C-alpha cells in the first residue's frame, strides 16, 4: 500500500511539473512553483526527487521509454508481421497523444537534461528504431512488406507518429482513436505497397494548428 501511495505522489509531482515546464519553460519554473501548485512544501518534493533536473529527466524520459518497451514487446509477439505493425502503430499513436505535453517539454528542454538522462533517452530511441526495423525486416522476409531500407522506414514511422504532439488538439474534430486509425492506414499502405495489408481510411477533418 505504501509503495502505491508513493508511486501516485511521484506521478502527481510529474504531472504538475510537466504542465508548468510546458507553460513557463524549464528555466522559468522553480521547485517553489511546483510545490505551490501542489499545495505542498519543497521538502515534500525533495523526498521523491533529488533536484528539478531529476524531475525534468523523468518527465522527458517516460514516454520515450514506454514506446521503446512497446516496440520490443511487439517484436516478440508470435502474430503475423502485418498484425504486429498495425497494433504497434495504433498503440504508439495513442501513447504519443497521451504523452504529448511530456514530449513537447522533451524536444524544447533537452538542452537542460543531465548527461545520463540524455544518454538514456538516446538509448531508448535506438531501442525503438531497432525493434521496428527488425519487425519490418521480418515482414519483408515473409513477403508481407515491400520495404528494403528498414532503418530509414523505422525512422519515418517514428517521425510520423511522434510529431503528433505538435498538432494534436484535445478539443479538435477527431478523437485519438480516429487519428490512430488514420495513422495505421498510412503506415500500412506505405510498407505494404499494394499488398493485402495496405489500406487507406476516410480522411480526417483537420483543425488549424
């Protein structure tokens, strides 16, 4: 029970800090501001995190680590490659949408990350790309995918999905599930090149950025 309470408190600190970093910038957000927003004290924060930089590291790293784990677990599945890639793109899209504030903070504030946190982020990005490239290679070998440059295509998929954080709007005309449908269709059409796994879906109604 105590571990669960501590986990929830850490999660709350990260949510508040992420929002403040997004709204005010990392340099414009003090530990005092985070504590004040929480209705807590600075010692409360320091009980869970050694410094503001440690909070930033976790804010920036959580979503990236999650998608790397997701890609590796998908690679280990026994399903057909087409099914695995479809499932991965949908899950990835929804994860990016959910973590869009954290990702925005990451791309804007990575210069302030501690060296070890930056190294871990790069490692997780490589894990993701390596797993997706391996899945694409397996699909090409089985005749499901018409792809030859697996590393390049993996990076293209990462870019298509990750950049959602710049334009997705919670109150826009399309739900996360609709956007996931569209992203899945685009990726599968790209890698299958007219094979049975490729498909297009109904165009979305895009809102202004």
